[in-house]
C-alpha cells in the first residue's frame, strides 16, 4: 500500500506508513482494556534453562521479554538491604533475588525511550509488602520511568493510540493499598476496584478455574496461568515454586482454553495472561486470536464447521474478525492517495 502511494504521490510525499501500536496497526483504535497481552510472573526471576543454579520463573530477562512482545511485568517488591532500598525477590530474597526495583525500572525506561509506540504495564505485587512506600516512589523518580506513567485511574480507558500520543505509555498497578496511596501524583493505581485478579496459581493436574465471581467496578482482568509445586530449597519448604515441566501444553492449548473459558464466565475482557517461562510453548498464536489479529495459518476455512455448506472463498463469506477492517483500511488509504493526486494535478 505504501509503495502504491509513493508512485501516485512521489513529488508531494503525502503518504506515510501506518501507525503501529503494541506491534499492530489494528490495536491503535482499541481501548487499553480491550486488548489481551502476555504478562510475565515474577518477570525479574531469571534462571538458566540448561544449567539452573536457582529456581526462577523466566529464562529471559526483562529487555528480551519486552522485545518479544510481553507487555505486562510483575514485580514482587520487598525491602532490600535497608529501608531505603526495594528489592525484587521470588518467592523470597534467599531463593531468587532479582536485584533492585530501581535497576529493573531503568531497563523499562530505556526500553520505552526506544519504543515510543508501545504501552507497558507494571504490576507491583505484594498485598502486605514490607517495602517502604516512599522508597518505591523514589525508585520510579530516580529511574525516570515516572515520566511515562499514566496519572491516576481514568473514568474510562483511552485507546492505545491516545495513550501513545499523550506519552503515557506506562501503567502501574499496586496490589498493596499503602503503596498505591503513597504516590502524590497518583500514578500508582490500586488493584482495588480496578484489577480483577482471578484464582491461581494452580498445582499440576488441577482444573483451571475463573473465580472470583463478585466483580464490581473492576475493568482489568488478570489471569494467573502458571503451575507451581511444593519443593525444598536451601533447607526450607516452599509451596509456590515454579514448575518448569510440560510447558508446551501449559503455554499452548491450555493457555487458550483458560483464557477463552474465563472470558466466557466473566463480563469484562481478558487483559493479561500471567505466565511462567513465556518463551516456551506457543503463547503468540492464542494471544493474536484473542485480539482478532491475523496469525500464522489463519484462513477463512478456519471459521467454517465441516457441516456448513458455504464457499469459504466467496468475498462476503469471511467470518474472520480482522478481514473487514483490513480491507476497509486498504480502500480508504488508496482513495485518499488518489484524491490527493487529483488535487495536485488540478492545482498545477
């Protein structure tokens, strides 16, 4: 499409590449709470895949996660070596100490500097954290990440394009009400009344469930989709240690099944699927499906049951949710370029 516009308007240079939001043009017009994204459980808790020396929840670091399309980061905040320091640890600092909140926020800030068309969300986890609220705020200001932060809970969520244009490309949710209340600028948005955190995590063999069922004003759905195990490390027993097995299944068709099931049971959209080892299995395809975006192997025949006697190649027969917008955008852009060509010709 861009090449055609350049041919028609070579001298005027009026045609520009389509804007992309969170890697997709189609998402620009979607409200923040109408988009499904992958989020990583304890994003900082990295372990070596081939020779692990400690338990972890991810095989790749935060910068790689963001480059690979992850848009939600979960930070388990705890007091560091002093009250003025905030550490990221899972399940505690004796098992996997992921460094300071400040260092991780510097990574996020640098990534946002280089990726102006992406909206990232941080979840500050810990219902009764011992981290100092003032120290958490200071980590955001010292890192410079606060310059991108959305200020306060909106009455209704803006589109990704609006957030990008406004420069508010970082959304921060705080699970602990004391942390949420600590920021005078209001860019720590409380889970309460905003984030519907579903049941989880789960043990191997348990059924994926979608409670609680008492939603009130929550507009963001967070689904913990990962498996934990009880194991011993360093002489202590932990109930919620990562389970790095059967990831092709957990991060495959079960991911899609869990998301679709909970979407059907709740009255709001699935926004974040919180996972371990995001780079294992195939999370990309079901996430594209949830967002009604084209995916590898996508075609019209995918939307027709075998008993439905219709021609899947007929122009009006597509049931794909993305077919019409793509076709419409093509014709609008082509028509605009032709009109501009005619205008310039008449002006000359």
